């Protein structure tokens, strides 16, 4: 049975991890505890972060939304800041798990689990999110695409922990969309997910387009060279069909118990057209 520690400061976290190098950091626990039960491996200490000031809360400063890693998915749904400024993240949180999972699971846990199927991750990628990483020696800030290096892998080393997420507020005129296909209508791990952030002129000309895809590669996939090719084109079914075609050719899905690689490519080809559905 693992010991549970509830430190009141980051300094206490660092001290525990120095004393117990095998200790695991616990945010919401919705991924970690399931994984511990599945593989039978129990760390000597579970370090809960809920009592540490500064790791919760959502605030705006200098045009950037800062989110604490202990913010739950339900907190995201309830936040007027997220609903107003980061609509694509609000949409992603709506289809994440069940109500109990949304009340327990945290954005920090979702990021550090680094699953290609993580529901919040495509939204964070199109929003150009950055993460704060803290250790006893320093704090650094890196893009989320740099932070996650593969399935279940991040650049965290030694005593580093995730202490914040920074998201620049998109310019007025951007619209966010999140679409997901699973094996059932609710409570499903995604077979393919897509986040989009679009700026379209009143005459339907695309001024800017960002797309990020989940469950179709070892990490969330985004191709800036493809995105730039959509600028200046007319927004509508023909464009979105072309988006699906181009991305389905570039993604790198695998076959697993949820879907085959070929099925994922087929789903990805049609997913952008779901933007037109209300």
C-alpha cells in the first residue's frame, strides 16, 4: 500500500521526492490510479498536490490565460473565462469522460499522462499552449508540443513538475471547434479527435486555420505547412473535404482494440465536415 503525502508547498514536494525518488505525483488520479491497478506497480509514496497554493485557479494576465494544473475538467466547463476566450477547450471538456471523471480529473493530469487520445490535448495544441515546469533549481516554459515526446512520455526530469499552463487569448474573430468519434456516443476514448481554430472573413475567405488531431499518431499531430495552404480559400464543404483528405494522407494511426489504422484514416477524412453540423 502506498503512503499518501499532502504537502502544503512545492518545497515539501521536492523534499519528499528527494527522500523517495520513486514517489509519484497525484493530481486527480483518474489515470494514475487506473494504471497502478492494471500493472500492479505501487510507488512508495503518492504525493497529492491539492493543498499547494497556486496550482489551482484560472486567471487572465497580459492577454494570457493561466490555468493551474489542479484545475479539474469541470472547473474548465464552469469557467466563464474558458467559455468566452477558449471555446475550443470548453467543447473538448464537454465530451471528456463522465461527470465523476470531470469532477476528479485535472488538466495537469491529462497533459502529463500524454496519451495521444487525451481529449484536451488537440485543443491545447491549436491554442499554442505552453506549460510551466518547476524544479528546486529553476522554472522553465515550453510549448506543449515540446513537452510531450511520445505516448506516456514527457520531458519532465528529476524533480520537475508541471506547475501551470499558459494560453494566449486568440484574436477576436477566431472560432473554435472540437469534434470526436468514439465507439459509442458518450464516455468513449476517442478513435479520432480533431480541434480546429479558424478565422473566416465575412465574405467566407479563410484568413487563418489551425488543426490538431488526436489518436492518429504517437502524439497529437499538427502540420503548419498544411494549415498555411488554406489561407485565402473559401470556407465551405469543398474546403473542409480537402482538409480531411490532406490530413488523412499525413497522419500516422495504428491499429488497436478500438479501431484499425485504415478506419482511423477514413474517419479523419470526414471529420472536418462535422464543423458544419450544429
